[in-house]
């Protein structure tokens, strides 16, 4: 069914100043912020890859004022939206978006290492496996000695994808692009191990999603 008039008006209002608003980002914003409150350090630097609309980075910069947030996205239209959110919030700890494509070879090289966290929201299932592999490679290169890689989305576990809604979602993704699909946590753990990272947390989130956290061990 078409969106209600109020929803359409809100979308148009957002489009007027260049800020994009994704319904999924709006829905998971508060649960993700609550999870990050227990995961992020009191101060530091955080890189968000595949920032999309920029809603998350803008909100987090306000919620965690002592942390510098570096949003990024490979798409020019997304970076324009992120820049519009940055202009709207006028927060000093929200940096201008970077053109980062985690599928590109050595994408991390232009960035200054030492990030306290790298965050990826709804990336792994709507991108080829190369993106997930590149994400972990970059985390190995960019995270500080005690840094964390935080990944959010739907996941299978030990070959089992639950519930039925996630299985339907997975089939829909693969029908759009055979290279897409819900990833298995076991495969991500193996990838993490090859890049000196160990999974430390699994946090159940609304709508059958997970927050998965990998970090260096031991933390020096």
C-alpha cells in the first residue's frame, strides 16, 4: 500500500535540503544507539562504512559528543545526503563523508589508522562477499590495539537461518543479485580469525537482527 500522506510529506521535507531518510535506518536507530553505548569508548575515533543516508552518523555524533565520527560511502548521492545531515546538525565531531568502497583493493590505505571502532550497518547481506572480506581486511589495518568491529544485520548461525521471514528475505536478495544474501556468522568468524580478530559479543536486536562484535585479543 502507498505511504500515508504524512510519511510522504516527511520524505519530501527531507529531500528539500538534501537529507535522505531511510525507514529501516529510522527503525533501528534507537536500538543501535543503545547497543553502541555499551560498546564504544568514552572518547575516540569511529569509522562508519556504507553510511547510506547519514542518519546513523548524525544521530550518533549527537549521542556521543566526545567521539569523532567519520562517515563514508562509495555512492556520491549517499555522500551528498550525509553532508546535508552534517550541515543540519552542525556537530563538530561529525566529519565530512569520505568516498570509501570496501570492495576496492587496499581501500584502507588513504585513512589514518587507530580507529577505536569500525561500524557497518546492513552491509554484508546487500553486497557481494568481497565487501565482507574487505571490511575485515580494513579492520585489521585500521583498528587500534583495543578497537572493535561492530556489524549489524540479519545472519544465519551454524547453517541455520531463522525465522521464516529471514529465509524469505534471503531468497529475495539472491533473486535480485546472486552475489547477495544473508551471511553465516561461522563464515565471518573464520574471516575474523584470519585477520587477528575474535568475536567477543553477540547481541540480539529487534526484527531478528544481530549486533556482532569482533576485537583484538589480547587488548594491548
